[in-house]
């Protein structure tokens, strides 16, 4: 057993796959806006996702697990908590937690290090506990593993802009994107905050998205913590930026998939081009919107898991995306996963790679602008 992963495409040997058990529509909290009256959860209410949905999602997660283990990949699963229970720190109480389907949000492997993110939702403050039995066993088995956790955030009212959601949700799409471009969003800079899924790993270069869950201070903390990496702050033309893995997806050295609808900064695109990377716009997503109760967008079509540079797991109904990957020379493994979306994401979100054959490499020898 060895913790080692530097990028998103090295041959995958060991991975965590999440579970749907007990996932909640979170109780109201300053960082989150939820209003799903048609699904029985109007603004202000909270409670468990229906049992039928949990069963359907777990069946797909178990099938995905089997596909991976049949290929000789070791798969571990987190241990759910009783997410419906209230939690508190000395400074606040939150009426419920969330779940443990998208481990990608909580943990990131960088070389031999597993880093626990701060998170920025009170409902996700304790989620790391679901992964601790696994992390403890890795720490015992691999004497070289580094186990790190970012500073636990306080998440008091000082970390959030008061009245943000009423103001923001009343804006037009263009005005929302404009506020995103200025990073005038729900998080203040009171303390470092980031979700691990806002980081895309390209060897030495890490691209970290400023988002509804990641602030500048969080990225500054990452820069200081990872002195051997180049840590780049990126923003896309996205009205609700939340995790980079349906926006800017590394596929193999020299190839990145971009969600065209979410415009990229010209300097970012040029940085890739001068370093001989091709930026390819993702094929149209199959669905108009994500399924009921999902906090995600239809661009889960791009939320893929690479098994190596030539082999990629893609959601089975995303036929245009599958065809595009085949044209780009990939072997595609279609995985039915749409029922998992209400639990927090797609194939990339639901996984955390623990071991990929990979080394610390510099794929961007040339500088461009601020990059
Ligand atoms: N927020 C992204 C979107 O809707 C989905 C990515 C979710 N990623 C994750 N790691 N949970 O486009």
C-alpha cells in the first residue's frame, strides 16, 4: 500500500468511492442557498434524501466499485455518520450534516501527502470523520505517507457576507458572473477556506478556483503549504462556481477539457497553448439540468475518472461526451451514474485517488503573463 498521486491521469491503483447512505438536504446555514419546493424541500426546510433515491445511488456506486475492482484497482469506502444529527462547535450549532458521497471535496492526494481541506459549510465541518478510519489505516500501512489537515475553520458569522443569497439570487446571470469575476461572493477573507475539489492537479501546476466555497486566503494557505508547486488562482465565467471538476478537466499530458459555457481567462488559455497543451471544448451535455435535489449542473457530463492516459470512465448516458473521448483516442468505460447526482456529483466527485503511478513533473516549462 502506497499513497502517491500527482495528477489526474496516471495509472490508477487505489481509490476511495463514496456512499449515499444517510445524505441530507442540509439545514439552512449562511454558506448555502437551497430552495426545492417541488421536491418537498422549500427554503428553510431540511431532512434526508428519500430511501428510494439512496438505494438507486448506492446500487450505481457499488457497480462502479465492482468495475474498478474487476480491473485490479483497490477500492475503499468511507464510513457514514448519522448525518441527520445536529452538530456544534463552541461557536455555532448546525441542525444537520450532509453525507459522504463526494470525498473529492474533502480530501486531496498530492504526492505522498493526503490533505484534509478546511471545507466552508458548517454541515460539512465533520465530514472528514467518515474518512478517518481509512486515513488512519493508510498511515499505519505506509510509513512514508504524510498526513496533513488545513487549519480547522471557525465558520462564525465573520466568515460569511450577511444577506448574500437574497441579493445574489435576485441578479441576472450576467450580473452574477460579473460578481464572480470580482470574487464578491458569500465567503469573506476572515480565515482560509477551501474545498479540495476546487483544485485541479497537473503535476507541479495546481489550478485552484475561487468559488462559493474557496476564498483567496484559502489559496494563499495552499501556496504556502505547497512550496514546490506552482499554485494558480483561476476564475471562470460561471454564475455558481463550485468545484473545478466540471469546468477544467485534465485528461492527459497536453490535453485539457473545458466547459465552453464557462468562459476561461485568455491568459489561462495562452499559458496552456504556449506550453503545447490543447484546450478542447467539452461536447454538449445530454441533460438540460441535473436531476431533482442535485446541487450540481448538467456539466456533470465532464466529471470523469481517468484510469490511465488512455482509459476514462464516463457517465453512460452522456453519448456526445463519450463520442468526443473516442475521437480523442480514449477507451471509454461507460458507467451509469446519473442517480448519484443528487448526492453531490459525478464520477470524479465521488472518488479520491490514493495511488496513481505518477511522479512530480513539470508540464509547463514556459511562463505566460501572471502564470
Ligand atoms: N459544481 C459542479 C457543477 O455543477 C459540479 C462539480 C461537483 N464536484 C464535486 N467535486 N462535488 O458544474
